[in-house]
C-alpha cells in the first residue's frame, strides 16, 4: 500500500508537468489548447532527432529545443489564436483541434509509425532507483520529474506575482481592454504567455520521451491526462494542477490494485467525481453561503 502511494505521488508529478502548459494557457488566454498533446510529441521528436543524428544529450538538447518551442508558442498566438479569437470563444478551440490533426499527420509522414524513446540517450537514469527504508524503491527519473514539476509551478507563480511581465500577463488575463487603457500591450503579453506555455510543454515532452516510448499519434492520451489533471485541480490554478495530477495518479494506482483494467478506469472516475463536485456540490455550497450572508441583519 505504501509503495502504491509513493509511486502514485511521483506519477502525479508527471501528470502535473504535462498539464502545466495547458492550465497556464487557459488561465491567461481562456483557450483550451487541443494541440497540447501533439506539441508535446513535437518536442520529444526534436530531442530524439538531435540525439539520434548528432549525439546531443537530451538535457543539452533542451537548450536548442526550448527556444524553438517558445518561438512556436509566440507564432501560434500572434498568427492563429489571436486572429481566431475575433470569431468567438469556440473558434480558437477548433483552430487548435485542426492544428493537432495537421501536426500529427506531418509527424507520421516524417517519422512513420515506429515508436521512439529518449531512454537510450540518458544512460542509467531511465531505470536506476533510490532505495528507501523498508525495501521500497523509487526511480531517479520519477523523482527528477516530480521535483521539476514543483520548480516549474513555483517559478511560474513567482513570475506572475513578482515580475512586470507577470503582472502584465495577469492584467491581460483579467481584462485585456482595460489593460490596454493603462498602457499594457495585451497582444504582446498574450504572445509571451503562449511562449512560456510552450517552453513548459517542451520540458514535459522531454520527460515524456525519457520515461517511455512515443509515436506520431501519442499526443491524444497525453492531452487527456493533462486535461483531467487540470480540471481536477481547478482549471487555471497552477498549484491546483499539481494537486490534481497527484489525485489523478493516486486514483489510477489504487484502481489498478482493484482490477487489472482499473488503472484508467480509476482515473476517469476520479475526474468525473471532481467534475460533479465542482459543477453541482460546490456551486450549491457557495449559493447557500451567499443566501445565509444576505439574510443576516445589517
């Protein structure tokens, strides 16, 4: 039981890592990026290409891939999402859905159906582990992923709270029209936010490739896990995304103990339970609290 708990928490760090970019984009631009999973695979393929062709270690390859991902995020916002947003809230979602289809098929055309992995290029990090008291073992890569997720969440929260760019991004997220009135370039702030989100996606794509295998169409399952973690934790909340990822992974881990197919079923049930609570129970509790406040004498 303790082993399942530890492994579930560490797996939750991975889910949080792949969900951070999705949650960040929604919190700033109110866009559900359906190309999120496909862009994860783009980063993984880019690192694999550098490692396989030029022998570049994936961690060093991030120095090349992350600026590339930031450029993709900036271009995605300025040339696609910003323009599609003028047609209503649904059009950006459809735009990212179409982008995901295009990206998936381009990757399939270029790399084929064979699976790839970054594990052969990182030495024993992909399989070595730490031994804990009681004969428990935790993977070094899993611990690294969990710590990276915490650092990313903390770093993004600090950026939003303490830097001029972060304050501009938060102001744009709240009300872009008012932000423009006080001298903030809302378009630039949104493009910067998209670039930052794509950097987090690049980091997540690296760890995705290190901990397993991927192919051109592997983005859809990652999008599903990221979406569930973000919704469970509260869409737009970065620390909530970390908690949501852990909750999702624990539900999957304990579900697998009940039934061989319970891994995915447990996660989906946890997601549905969180969705039900947020949309019905929590709303009713807030409504009851507001009514009780309104009845109190002045």
